[in-house]
């Protein structure tokens, strides 16, 4: 097939764009994980529950915003280049992580927290030893969702100079070259599948402490 011939002839160029794609994905996604979890914790602390519910509603609605709209907005304010693209990807990846983190923490059974408090635990200890282990499955689902969304959106971010595999796809569209389009689309798809498989296996390892707490009723 023509696509495999093109990929064989241009493998070094495709690998270069694959690395660019992975780099902008990894940086924006990593920052989104840290910021999303911290924001989820902040808005669900004592006294911020109402704010947390508002953030939950906003982040839930924000998941319906098209990625191209976020990228276009960042383009207006920050221009073109890899950095503006990473900012757009960061913002778009933030939404599912904040949503899952906040919803998970807001739905922890109050009686579980009261039991821990009755045993002399401080608020920070309750967060670290009770709440976070319980919500790990929910938070990790948001992280996985953000990863897959980020990888796909990174291809669109090539429209504002992000580089990566989206650049090959855009070039193929301009030239009406299906081999070029597929040479960019296939690696994007494979990258998303591989990352999701890795995260799924990692999730099974990390999720066990939270599940153990639920099954045993947790003896603090």
C-alpha cells in the first residue's frame, strides 16, 4: 500500500514528529495531573463544598466544549508555537481530571471521615490516609481520559504550530495525499492505544489500595 511505502521512505521524519507529539502531550498532561488533583482537593475542603459543586458543574459542562475552540482561544491570546499549544492541551486535559477528582472527594461517605476524625486523625491525615485511597479509581479514570483526549487534540494543535504528527496530517490534507494523512493518523492512533494500555495496567496496580479499603471497611 502507498501509505506503508511513504512511511518506509520517511520513517526518520515520522519518528521526529512522533517524538514532538509525545513531548507536547507528556508535558501538558503531567502539569494537568498535578494541577487538576490539587484543584480538586482545594475546592472540596471544609468550607469550599459549595465552590466544589460549582466547579464540578462547570467542569462537567466544559467537557462538551470542542477542542478546536480551546485551541482557537489560546491562539488569539498567545499566538502560535509549541508553548501556546501545550497551554491549550493543559487546559483541555485539566477538565476531566478536576471533574473526577472533585466528584470523587465530594462523594466520600461522611461517616467514614467522621470515624477517622473520631480516632484522632487530623484533616490532612484523613485526606492522605482515607479520602485519597478511596478516590484513586475515580481520579485515575480522569487521568486516563485526559491522556487519550490530549493525544488526539495534540494533532489538532498542529494548526497553531505545535508540530508533531498533526503536521503530517495537515500537510496531507493540503496536498490531498491520503498516504500522508494516514502516515500521521496511524501513529496518533497507535500512540493513544499504547498509552491507554500502559495506564490501564498501572491503574490495576494503583487501584488495589483503594479497593482494599472498601472491601475491609478500613480499620484506621
